[in-house]
């Protein structure tokens, strides 16, 4: 993957998609959402609240959490999940693409659910990423 004549990452398509080496690669290779977070002792925190998202090898301090819509589970409850409110949704093939405002800062992330999933605007949801990437801002 090249970025302004510089090599960002070398690998097979699967390696690059599954393990992006930089924020540029993550965003370039597929749909994504991002949230400003903090890393402390190898774990992601959102406004001083720990999440169940590990950040191995990421330096403590400000960071960005990157998520793909198909790698997020919507659950009724989970300890340390991302909390949010469904602001809108639309049909996206065999799924519905939700736009979710993450509490308390109002950042929007997108998540996919099955087309038959009961969803309503204004519904409070909890998000648990199955996979995520975290990059330090340092």
C-alpha cells in the first residue's frame, strides 16, 4: 500500500486487511469508523472508562480506535462496552447499516446488523468490537 510515493505496508491482501500497519492503511483498505481514546496499561479507555478492547504494544496516552462496521456486535448489555444511541439506519445489502452516536462525546460509528434485526432510531445500544485496531497519537 502506497501513500504519496511512500510504502505504508507490504503484505498479502488478507495480511493488509486483517492487520493494517497504520491509520492510513486501515482507512484505505475498507469502511471504517474511528474514535479518539486513551490507552492505559495496554487497554483502551474512553473518557477514563475502561473498555474491553486490548491495545497490545500501543504506548500509553492519546490514541485512535478504528473499527469496521461488520466487526461490531450489538448487545443488550456487556461490562465495559461502548454505549450509544442509534441515530439512523439504512439497508445495506443483506444488513442494515446503523449510525450510532457514542456516548458521551457524540462521535458517530457505523455498525452492521442483520436486515431482520429490530432496530429503531433513538434505541440505546451497547457495542462490543470483535476486532479493532488502535494507533497511538504519539
